[in-house]
C-alpha cells in the first residue's frame, strides 16, 4: 500500500486550494496519507525560500496572478488579502495533529481551517475559530486542548522531517518511494504517479 506524507501550512493559500483532493486521491489508489502541518516561514528560512512580504515585486505580482488563476481552476472562494494573515499557524496545526491521532475526517478539518482563513475572514490562531472548525469536521471542540504537548512535539518534528526529506514549500507531497510533488497544481501528477 502506497503512503503519502502531506506537508502543508494552515496559513498557505496554496495548501487551502488543495481542498480535500489529497485524501480523495489517496483513497482512489488505496494509499494512506499522513497530514504534516508545519511552520512554513521556518521552512522557507531553512531551505532558501523567502517570506512573501520580503519577495521581489515581480515575484509578488506573479504570486497574485497565480492565486487568481488557481482559485478559478479550483472553483473555491479565496480572498487574496485576508484580514487575519499572516497569523500564528501553530494552534490550528496542533488541532489537525490531535485530530489525526484521534481518527476521523482530518481532510474536512484541514479544509475547514483553510476556508476559515482564506474565505471566511477568521483568525485561525484563535481558540473559538479552531473549536468551530473541529466541530464542523465532527471532532470534539476541545480536542486540541487535550493533546497540546504531543501536538507541539509533532509540529516541530514535521518541520525537521520536511527539511530532511527535501520539502521546501507547501503543499508538498512525498510518497514512500521518495517521489516528490510541490504545489496543489501537481495533484494530478501525484494521482498519475500512484496510478502507475
């Protein structure tokens, strides 16, 4: 059975634009998937990337165009300049890690958190927003509170594993055969690879 490590950031618009497709692709091919939220700004710093606010104007302009195009292709609502961005991604990431350990609709939770940030003008660092997203995905609203230490350790480990396994952006997919796919626009390639 194939396995996918899905490295992503809850504050990444491109991670949000994945929607629930990574889970759908994994299910289609009988693959397993591990959701690995991480600190994208630390990943950039460690792998030669640059935070969006520090990029050259031409890179900022291209990012804006690409967001517009990818949003249209995905058919998902997205505010390119959300009210609460950037924000602290750790609390929402901890909730996802706790949910994965619990078992359930992790894809739905990841999507709910992304939508809260990029489509609903909510601050995903806030407890009430996280609780709402957990409830929406079928989890207990206080799930993240119960597993804070374990989730914090896993969150830090996800960054280390991303760096050591060749990830440098988000979303980033790595199969158990070390095939790597960067970006939500490479999901079709991941699908094709798993199909053989």
